C-alpha cells in the first residue's frame, strides 16, 4: 500500500469522464488499497480514482464504522429526498460550501472482489457517495453551486490559489 498524490483543482484528470473497470484484477485491488491509505492519510471520508490521477470508475469510502468500502463501477439506481449540507473536497482544499444532494440513495456496484453489491445509504454516507460519484463524471462539488457562488470561489482560487493545507472544519470528501 502507498499514499498517492491527490490531484488538485485545475488538473485535467478531474474533469475527465472515468472509464468503467472491466475486471477486478490484482492491480485494481492494489489501487483500492492505495486509495484507502491515501483517504485515511488525507483525513478524508471518500476518494475517487480520478483524484489520484486514474480515470477509472472506482470509489472508496469510510463505511461509518471505521472500515473502508470500495465501489467499482457504481450506479445510483434510486434516490429520494433532498438535503443541504456543507461539503469540502480533498481536490479543492480549504474551500467549503453548502451543496444540495439526495437524502437517500440506492447504489449498485461491484465490491473489491468483483462481486455485485447493492446498498442503500442515507444522510452523510449518501452525500459521500454522491460527491465521489460526481468525480467519476468530471464534476466537482463547486459545479453544483449557484452560478454566483461558484464564480466567487473560482475567482478566489485564481486570485489566491489553493491553500497548502485545507481547514478541516467540515469533512473533505
């Protein structure tokens, strides 16, 4: 296992649509292990493969019980409700904003062994998965903000750059 570099806002890989994982191989399992280690090292609760420079449809997340879970080729098959909460992102350090997401989701994916899984998530864990799945489509949380708020953040980043270390007043996903 190794800690990988987390790509920052402006890196083109963060805007690519990720390719499906065709098979869970030893190489994919090693990537999952590296992503989990990176997520924990960065004090994150979720991480998508594009955030470590790999344009594959792969997400890891803290399961809320101190363990990590991998979702390979995840798809949201159902969603309900709406909730607004503050989000941050390991790839956009130091920036936090209120984002509206579905309160409850059902996700179908493969696990780290390539076996199909279906999970239902609500609240914070649903938010984590939606945030990470956005990365698989080249979408950052700031893209989900109203245009005025998004433009303010982009101008601030252009003017000041990203901080070397983000404040951890909200979970970075």
